[in-house]
C-alpha cells in the first residue's frame, strides 16, 4: 500500500498553482513553446494561455517571456521568477510528501 496526496495553492478561493500547472510550466521550459507544451500535457493552446494569465495575475509576477514569430519563429521562456517559484513549489511538494509518507507508515505500520 502507498498513500497519494494532492497539493495546490489557492488565492481567495481560486486555484493559483498545482500539479497540472507545474507540468505546463515545465513543458514550456523544455520545449520553448506554449503551443508544444499544451500539446504535451493534452490541453488546448487557449486553455494553456488562460492558465498562464491567471497564474501571473494571482501570483503578481510574470511567468513567461514570449517572442513573437518571424523569420526564426517565436518562442517562450520561463522568467527567473517562474524558475524560482517552481523550485520552491517542488521543495514544498517533496517536503509534504515526506511528511505524509512518514505519517502513513506510522499509522498503518501493522497493515
């Protein structure tokens, strides 16, 4: 047996950040493209852009720097603030997972 848990951040009852949005930012970082990232996590470009705008609004800082198309095409990169936020979120997620795992082992040690 193993325990599973979900973690997300809300602001005024509205979702700000969680696993799916983390996957979106990681895919943007990997591909340098919002469109490719959206395809990777199986959502529409419009939905991905909506998530980005909502996150930026609720967090109060830019997450993505966009370059429009042209001869060499466009692209998207994470801001320094986005990279730092992702690192902090991952550390929080890992810490909570460790606490939950330890508590689970303690409570269900006889099973």
